[in-house]
């Protein structure tokens, strides 16, 4: 069965390059001493879009997302070429959200106007911390002043903006986070993403942590920072609509909603993931080659660089839908879950979770994880998956 009408349709474009590798980051990002050819990458991205368009003809694109890596290292004409290609392959209405992640160096801020002319209408700026010492520790290439300046430029350039912060950093205190968070809210428009620092395998922070040279906060102390985040953001009109994402009413990131509502998305560029419902109604998961140079070569030779493709049986779709949708404050559409999985949630487990105050029912047969239980999401999902 097709699940697309419930979740929308989006396009993800991955730009895999960064000026430097941040020590906490395990995203598919690469530093190259010689700048890649923008024209070659633009052509390859267009070619891979054409490949996926064969199977998704006639669809209406609700959102496009340029993620990375650092997409703000793309030349505006590269971005324009990709957006124009998307508009020629699918129906791209003027109302579609076209987002881009940007790093706030002054060089990049100088390109914002070019991105707006190319069609980008929402910018998500990676600020990470409002403290210069912390920015250095996080390996960032910008200062707080530059970040604030970039947000100012972005605000005057795009219809919608957001920015990212990382909290629960080593040595950060509750009082320090409260102050930083309030400052961020002073600076924010109608959307903010706030991620708790995680130590990812293969990163420099992981090496330091394993060698005892990086001390993380006590987990309970860090969990209280999550509660502080909920309290302060709700009081100031930007409640969480997802674990790490906060928005005013109607200002949610449309692209991320496609993921969490388990819609369809085409993923192009190195290491991009996709979920596509084919004309025969079967849903597939796709992953492209993660190394930029090999991705490029494959696309030039074969028109795409899909490294893995997996047919998603209905029950697998149900598992993915459960995992994604419970991240959202709006919760899961239980009828859709039951249709995909062919099962109902176990009543006894449901009542236990409800008695504990971990889940609650909402209108239209939706089940939600309560705010206080969101940090326990994985355990709740496991519980609901068992008969
Ligand atoms: C694709 S990444 C980065 C986009 C952009 N290149 C930048 O650095 O601003 C998206 C966001 O994930 C968050 N992030 C990345 N690694 C993280 C980690 N280990 N712990 C917490 N947040 C992380 C950061 O806030 C980052 O802005
Ligand atoms: S956090 Fe952003 S800038 Fe830093 S390495 Fe990761 S993708 Fe690149």
C-alpha cells in the first residue's frame, strides 16, 4: 500500500564538503584541499535527480532541502541549477519550502542573497553556541559576532529562518544554558533546533572521550537541561514539535515533517537516503555512495550512484513509521500504523504506559508520547512493538 499521501513528498540534496571537520560531527562531510568543480557536481546532481524522476513522475514537491556537509559552500548558480532541474522534472509550486543549511562565516553570508535569487526561501544557520570559547572547542570556523551578523542578513533575505544550537556541552551548567537559551530566543525568529551533544563513533570527540581527555556531563544533569529547554521555549512561544525542534504555530520545517510523517523523499548527492513509493505502490529505501569522488564517477557513468536499495515490506514500513512519528508532538496515526503492520498495539502495554503518564490519546485516533517521556522514546517504541 502507498503511504505517501499521508506524509508528503520532498527532495533532499546532499553537499558533502566542509571547510574543516568539526570534532563532534559524524555527518557525511569531507574536507578537500582543492575545491570541487561546482559545474561537475551541479551536472551530476541534476543527472541523479533525472534518474529518480523517472519513478516519481507527476508528483508535487512540498519541500526541497539542501543539507550537508556545508551547502553554503555551493555557488548560488549551482543551487539555481539544481532547483531549476527539480522544477522541470516535478511540479514545484511557489508555496514549496526550499531550505538550505548554512554556516555563519562572513564569506558564506555574502552568498545569501544569491541563494534567495536561486529560489531558497528558508535558511537554517548552524550557530551551535553563543560563546566564543565554546565555538573554538567545537572546532567552528566562526565567532559569535559573525553568527549574529549572519542571522541578521538571513532575516532580511529569507522568508523563514532557523538556527541550530548544541547543548549539554562539557562543563556547561544549568544556569549557563538558561542564559544562552534566553539569548538564543531573543535572536530567534519562529524556529529553533537544539541538539543535546552526543559522542559519535569515529569522531575526534569520541577519541578524546575514550582516552579520558573529554569529560561529558553526568546523564541526569544533561537530562535536566532537556527539561529546562522545554520549560523556557514553551514559556517563550517556541514549544517542541519534535524532540530537538521548536517552532511557533505553523512554522514547523516542512521537510523534516516529511521524514517524521513518513512521506516519500528522493535523496541525491553522496550518502543521501531516500524513501520512494514506485508506480506499482511498492516503497523502496535508497542510499547513494557516500564518497564524493566515487559518487560523481558513478553518476557520470550510470546516471545514479545508488549503493543500496531495499524493498520495504509493509511491516518494515510500519516499524519505520512508528519510529519516526512518535518523535513528533502530534504523535502517530494509529489507523495508518495498523493498516501497515497488520497488528494493533497490545492493550495491556498501552494501559501501563498510559498509567505511567508516558503516552496519551489525542483526537483522530492519534497516540502521542508525553513531553516528560520524550527522553524515554526508544524504550517506549520497543514496548509498543511487542505483542
Ligand atoms: C548536518 S549538521 C550541520 C550543518 C552545518 N554544516 C553546520 O555545521 O552548521 C546539522 C546539525 O546537527 C547538529 N549536530 C551535528 N553533530 C552533532 C552531535 N554530535 N551532537 C549534537 N548535535 C550535533 C548540529 O547542531 C548541526 O548544526
Ligand atoms: S558540523 Fe557541519 S561544518 Fe562541522 S563537519 Fe559537520 S557538517 Fe561540516
